[in-house]
């Protein structure tokens, strides 16, 4: 059974860059049935889709509201993928989840495995 | 402000049937399928329903999904105490070209 685990700093200063990595175990990140994504949840609020990437790095999607600040990357040799969010503000404070996106077509898909989440606080 | 609208709370007693609504528009629920996720307190969300009414392996058939027009619903029958959680709907949005979520509904089992 695949497991995902986020890692990265829990505190980032305003205007700096948030960097998180998701380590995938129990399955290959190169499985072509899946994409790999990030979702965040500000304290007490709902979920926000950040983006997703395919194992070859050539197919990515970024939420338009974050697109100018987000970069996703994948390292198949380490079986992990990463999130980079630049110029952070307090509004970026959230629990960040990495997740596996099972995708057959636009009518059949879903985030079927999630990491436990990591709280990132933006504060000086 | 979430793109999909859910009531902030719902409640029911053990054994009861409860429904949670999710309202959207033609660009998301109206033209696409709906997924649901269950988030138990302090844990990551769990994949509950896909393609509006399909259940992933291991999800009890007490959980069911439906859709009518630009609204979707999650129904839980035979409510159990372990169903106390927050429930999120999600759908592809053709205008935003991405997945959008509801704000979540916190279900309390009285």
C-alpha cells in the first residue's frame, strides 16, 4: 500500500520561499496510472488544490491563483516530488498535503492516497 | 470563499440517514462528476466517493452520492459514531481548468 510523507520546514518568513518534499513509499512514483499533487488547508478552512505533476515532469497543472508562484518537480530516482512556493505571505499559512491523484479521465479521478499533512506557518 | 458551497454543519443520531449538500454551477458540478472526501478529526482526508456515485474499494455502501443539475449530495445511512467527521465535495471546473473543493461540512453524531 502506497504511503506518502511530507517533509520541510514548519516556519517560513514572509517574502521567502516555501519548499516541501513528499516521499513516496510502497509504490513507484513512475506508475503511469497516477499524477502526484499538492493540496493545502488553511487553519479552520476548506481545501485548496495547488497543482499536480506527472512522473516524467512534462505534464503539470497549477492553480491559476497560485501559478505565478508555484513550481512542482519530481525526482524518480528518489521516488519523491516537491513543491516550491515563492514570495509567501501569512495567507499561505496552511496544512500542506501531498496526495496521489488517480486519473482515468475528467469524469473518473480522485486523490486516493494522502500524506498526513504538514503545517507551514508564515511568520517573521 | 470556496467555489463549491456546502453547509458548515450537519447532525444526526445513530442509525439515522443524513444528507450533505454541495452546490456549484454549470462549469463544475453541472457538467462534471463529483468526488467526496471524509476527514476524521486530526487526520488527512480520505477518498470516499468518485464519479458522483462510485465508491472506492473498502468504503461501506452506507455512503452514497448523487447529483441533480448543479447540486450534489452525499447520503450516509445507518449513521455511526465513527462517521463524525468533516466532509468535502470536489469537482472539475471547466472555467478554472482545475479541481475545486467545497468549504466542508462538519457532521456531528448526537
